C-alpha cells in the first residue's frame, strides 16, 4: 500500500496532464493524479486523497472524494468560489465540511489591474472613437477630458479590488472603494456596509465590480443602484455576471444615463449568441478573460500551502481560506 500523501486533481474543460506535471515537480514524494468520472464505478481505483486541487468539479467528485475523512483541504484554482460553495458538501460525523482554500492573487491582481486600467483609459480617453476615426483615415483631435470628471468606484476591496484601486490611483484617478467591513487604503476614500453603497455610487462616474458572488451581492447592480452613478456612467464588470441585472443595465444604457459598459463576466457563459449584450453599441464583451489562472504561479502557491499543512500548520493560518458562512 502506498502511504505517500495523495493529491487528486479535478478540473473541467482542462487537459489534466500539464497541471499534473507541474504539481508533481512541486510536490516530490507525493502521489498526484487526476480524477475521472469513470473512476467512480471502478472498485480498484483509489477513491480517497489528502488534498484536492479543483476547478468547477462535478458533484460526483465531491460525493466521492469529500466523503472521506482523509481529505484535509480542497484548493480552488480560482479566486471566486461561488460555484464551489453551492455544491453539496458532506459533513462527516458532525464535523464542519472540509476547508476550502481559494487562490490568493497568484498573478491575478496584476492582470486585473491591467484590464481595468485599459477599460477606464479606453473610455476616458475615448480610444474607441479614436480607433474608429483612424479606420476612416481621419487625423482628428478630440477635446481632452479631465480625469477629475471621472471618479471611479471599486466594489470589493479584497485581494483584487485593492490592487485595482491602487493601480487607478497611480494614474491619479479619484478612487472610492466599498467593502463589507471598512478599510483604510492610502489615497482611496473607503465605505463599508450596505447603507454606504448608494452614497458612494452617487460620487462615481465609473464603476468597477470586484465583489464575490454571494446571496448578499447577487443582483446588487440593479436599476435603482446603477441610476445613482453620475450621468454618463460607465460600468466595468469583472466579478460575476449575476451581480448585474442585465435588462436594467441595457435600459440605463438606452436611456442615456449610462455611457457604456465593458463586461467580462455573464450570467451564462459562454454568453449565448442571441444575447442583447453582443450587439449593443455601448457594450464591449470580453470572454471572462480579465484575469486568468496562471498555471505555474497558482500551483506553486497551492503546493506551498500543502507543504505548510504537511508540516503541521493550522489551516486557519493559510491566506485564501474560504469562510463558508459568508460565501467567500
Ligand atoms: N473575471 C475574472 O477573470 C475574475 C478572476 C478572478 C476573480 N474574479 C472575481 O473577483 C472576485 C473578487 O476576488 P478577490 O480575490 O478580490 O476576493 P476577496 O479577497 O475575497 O475580496 C472580496 C471583497 O468583497 C467584499 N464583499 C464581500 N461581500 C460583500 C458585501 N455583501 N458587501 C460589501 N462588500 C462585500 C469583501 O469585503 P470584506 O473585505 O469586508 O470582507 C472584500 O473586500 C472573486 O470572487 C471572483 O468572483 C473574476
């Protein structure tokens, strides 16, 4: 019998082998292999593991691997855990379900800051108009627009929200930030809690969403709240599609209250071919690509946490531990 610690990998829509190769190199002495749905019915297959590394695993994986007391932690290959926490997790002998640990930046912060700053720059500097003019062979200047007229609000001041807020500050934007608990971030005016949301929105012309999707944040960006943005508002959604009420966003774009939106995430992904967002002249759609999971950085972070646990660290000391009661 093999007594080395075992890591099982389960990620949908991904070729497992390149990930296994990196994990094996990071965790010498461990058994690292992939879970397959057809293992479930194979009595000879190994069904238990010490650690799981997952992205969007099926319920069958949880039912098989998380029902063993051997499992010490599940590592998510992303920052958002909404899909993961909504699965059915067994609680063994009354003990709390297995700890979930999400990525803690792992190269996502810089990508997110790049994406948001390009969206803000493109809008404020009217680079979409400049590009259209250049395609017509027009050498035409536009009246400079002032940064001071485009205060930016960042919803969510966690790992990614703070990175984005500081990047925007480096371009001298006025930045407002909102989170559940109040924060202090140099150069950023911060707000905490639901009562502070609408007052904060009314001070912003550009809105960046970097909240986790939870029962409290689903449908948060509806007509009432988006209407609070200054006239000519611009919405950048890089968190989850279900934060935004699609019809309300379209109605406010059509009424002229909002000037545009750059959307990276959608209620249904891929975005259905007949969805109104695709053809809306004020919306730019990108395919959930603002911040990708980087294989080497992510697996190095996860392997380091596994080694810490193997050396006796308390799982509560690991950055990225998910609080299931909050949902993020
Ligand atoms: N599009 C992409 O490619 C992509 C990539 C990665 C991540 N994401 C999304 O980005 C999200 C944020 O990631 P992260 O790593 O920055 O998460 P995080 O570190 O957990 O930060 C979440 C932030 O949201 C705040 N928050 C949560 N619930 C709230 C509520 N009800 N009211 C007000 N504020 C609330 C938290 O407040 P407290 O600080 O007070 O707890 C925290 O500041 C992820 O959940 C994921 O959905 C998208």
